[in-house]
């Protein structure tokens, strides 16, 4: 538990390096919701192969790494399915309305001092904190 | 073709970073958002670690006309903090706090996320699919 922050920092540097690589090599902003969302709502079908390649790497490399990790890997996702469906819908609609999520607004936006990226991050952190307080401490359901 | 390979590499490194950092573990994400509970600071290191390389990348990008593969680099970010950005980010944050997954980790953990992970991802796709209709409605409001 005490060294979790080191893994957080190492993983964060990897995420940032991936975003830097994608910007300087492919010329694109590494935003997960934008890359995936453009495939879902067809607005990004003009660049489908590049997007699908990104998604393939994103899903495959962690799957291949998992057996080599010493610590057990688990999402610990709740088995409360109505909550999972509601959360998925909120994340899907919300990130597309806002044009970005944790990677696009949080990592890529804040690092270029984008007012929209910083504002979005403040709003989703506020709502995320509030959701945990309400559902964990008031209802005890998560 | 080369664009697709570099895209796969970026996606893979992103996924590896998400796994290593703890972003695919919903209990760590909710533990970070839970400022009134047993607060887990790990994700602050993830975000900080990710922003650092990206700040350098933006500084490099500012001196270049094109990406290494010859495509245009992203233009200046918008500055308008509009209704879609605020409402969308609040919705996204609420979903993120409720279950603990955002779009990148939801894709990265699909191979071990079980039924819950799959249901989340399908719900997120559904949300992304209907998001343009929400946007039109919000834009139509005075």
C-alpha cells in the first residue's frame, strides 16, 4: 500500500509518454473518449483504422502484461448492474458532450493550460467526489 | 499504415500505464475521489506523472509545423466554457464516481473486467451513440 504512489507515478509517466508520442508522431490528442466516441457515432470513420489500432493496443497490451504482474489484477467493479449501466451511460453521454474525459481534458488539456481542459477537470472531479460521498457515505451502496 | 502502427504503440503504452498506475482498479479510483473517507492519494501521482511529459510535448509541438508523420498538429484549444462542457463533465464525473471507471481504463481492463466491465463498456458506447442528440437539445435551449 505504501508504495502504491510510486506505481501511480510510474504509470502516470507512461500515460504521459504515450500522449506525448501520439501528439508528436501522429499529430493527435490522446483522448480516449474522443478516439472511441468517433468510432461509435461515426464522426471519426474517416480515420477509423488509426482509431481502431489505438483501441486494439489499449485493450491488448494490458491483457498480455497481466500474467507477468506479481500483484493480482482486478477491477473490483461493483456487481450492482443498474449502477453499472447508469454509470456507463453517464460516462458515455457526458464525455462526448464535454468533448473529453480524464485523458483528453485532464492529461492533454491541463498540460497545455487549456481553460476548457482545466474547467472540465474541476467539474468532473467535483461530480465524482460528490457521487462517492452520496452513494458511499449516505446510501452505503458502493 | 505506419500511422496505424504508431497508433497501436501509443494505445498499448497508454493501456500499460493505466494498468501499472492503478487506474483500472475501481476501488483505487473511488478511494481517491473519496476525500471524506480513507483518502487514497495515488491518483494525484498518476495525473501529475502524466502531465509532465505532456507539458514537454506541447513545448516541442509549439516549435514544429507538423507531426513526425507529416500531419497537422492540433490547433489552439477553444476557450469557451459552455453548457455542454459543464453539463457533460458533471455527468461524466457522476458516472466515474459511481462505478470508478473512465473511458480509457474501461477499454484497457476489458479482458479481465468480467460481466460488469462488459456491461459498463456497452452502456458507455450507447451513451456515446445518443450524445449528439443531447447536444442538439442543449444547444436549442435559450
